[in-house]
C-alpha cells in the first residue's frame, strides 16, 4: 500500500471537520494535532468567517509602509513617463525635481524604477559586455563646435516601403543634435546642401569626424573625398575613425540608438510623417531630455553657435611663394619634375601645393591640409597620418613641422 501524501491545508480541514462532528473536544484535537488551543481556536474562527479560504496562509507583509511614496508623487511620475515614454528613472527624477521644486522630498531612483516596473512601463534589456577599445589619436573638443560628428543612421523602410536615409550631425562636446534629415540618396550634392544649411544656422566647426563611408571618404590619396576637400577649403579639418570601429564615435552611435527607439520602432507611414518624427525628436533631445554624461543637463544648456561664419563665397586656395603649385587634371593626377602622380578623381581641377623638404622628398598640401609626402626615388605619395588637433588651433603649413614663415599670396591658375 502506497503512502498517502498530505499537506497543511488538508490537515487544517481535517481538524475543523473532526471538531464540527463533535466526537472530540478542542483540547483533545489540539493534543492529537500537536498545536496549541490558541492556534486551534484561530483556525476555527477563520473557517467560520471565511469558509475554507480562511484556512490559507495570509501574507505577512505590512498593510502600509512608512516610507511609501504618496499618490501625488506616483501620479507625477506616471505623468512624466506618459509624456516621455523612453525616459528612465534618472531622467524622470531630474524632471520631477525641476517641475516640483517645493516638494519636501523625492523618491529614490530605485523606487521610481520599481513603480515603473509595477505598471509594466519598463522593458528589460540584456546587459552588453563592454570591450576596452584601442583608440587612435582623435581630437578632443573642449568647447562647443571644436568637433562635430556626422553619419548616416542606417537606412530602413517606412510603412509604404519607401527607403529612409537619415543624415545626422551633432556637436561632440554638448551632444547638441544639429541635423536629422532624410536624404533620398547618400550623394555628395545632397549632403553638401544639408551641410550648407547647417553651417548657415550654426557656423563652422574646427573638425568634422565621420566614418569611412560614402560620401565622407574615397579611394583617393588619404581617403579624401570631394566633401572633405570642400570642408578643407572652409578651414575645417576632416577626421575619420578607423575602419569597422564605430566605438570610436560612440557618442554619435548612442544617439542613433535612441533615435531608432523613439522614431523608427515602428516606422512611420510615409517619409513626410517620418521626418515629422525626426523633427520632434530633435526638439526633445536638445531641449527637454537631460543627459547623464552632461550631469543631467540638456544639450541646449551647453551649446552655442560658432563664431566662425559660413562665407558667402568659397575662399580660394593660398600657398606660400616657396611652394610649387599644380592644378590636378580631370582624371586625378599631376605632373611634377617630369613624373606623373595620381591623387584621386576627387581632386579634379583643384590646386595643390608642393613643398620641397629635401633631395628625395617633398610635402603635398591642399590649402592648409598636409595630404602626404612625395618620395622622389619611388615617385609615390605616402599619405600623412592624421594627427589630433588641440582645441582652438587651426593648422597651417607654417605650423606643421615647418619653420618657414613666409608671406602668403593668392594662387593663380597653374598647369
């Protein structure tokens, strides 16, 4: 015969049943079940008031907590979360303190997180392992407009199957989002037009950082594209991260993740509606959303427009008199000392300067940007490795490894 299993509820029901039958007294039953008379009367009272349900264990949690947040604070937290559904406890706490400065106290971040989780307003995420990147030297901006970052946020399709390509530009120090516009294609002409609008509104930066994709880079010498040559003409230094190293532009990539979560999950019905979402995101990101890396300040509190005004006319290249000036042919090469040197089609019809530095080498310049070193023995151009700029310093031929300081003169057309 198998052993019969029993549980606490079965024992309590049997105890009450035997007592109600009247065969045994309370004292005898309590001795048989090895419980006190007080406990026996307690279960009898619960059964008489609630029936069999009353024999279940009751939670020992207190009915009220002395440190529980009030309904007013709960309502304020949920109202902020409803207005900004993608914000977490830190940003909600910042907004709560900003809106209700007269309140005597505020809940802890963990309390806000538990309240959001209780109402199903938190999405659990898998924690990512952070690698220790090996960073090449990049310019460190110490003021707004020292470094701008630019990139395309990866294309996606709207509900009507149209391809959306958002171009984003932001200030590296303040995280201020300067531009978020859909472009029909990633072409030099469309990107240049968007940069012209941004330059007219915010002025010129010292450095623009990008990846190695089109139209920011090319296969020519030093990876310089038509867009980066245009930046150089404006006195802006192009700076590119290492290939396949998006972590080197991590601030911009992190902004892209937030942009995707708030505007493209799910995408809008068409491109016009999608651009309206981008515009609303830019306004919230710059003016309302506190940034943890900025000590919970908003980007608009730190950013100010550049004092370098976008010129109405593109300045002409200027080179010192000691340089030999050559115009690049339409197919991308020049002739120097009887030798043909290929620079790239992006240099077509541009003027470059050649600075003699010895019997076997010369430096190749485009405006005030050192492109590379010409080897007279092999007749090859070795691209110059980019160097990070000190914030606020504008490079020029006389500053870069050269002690020559000679008067500059306008360049005439030279073939």
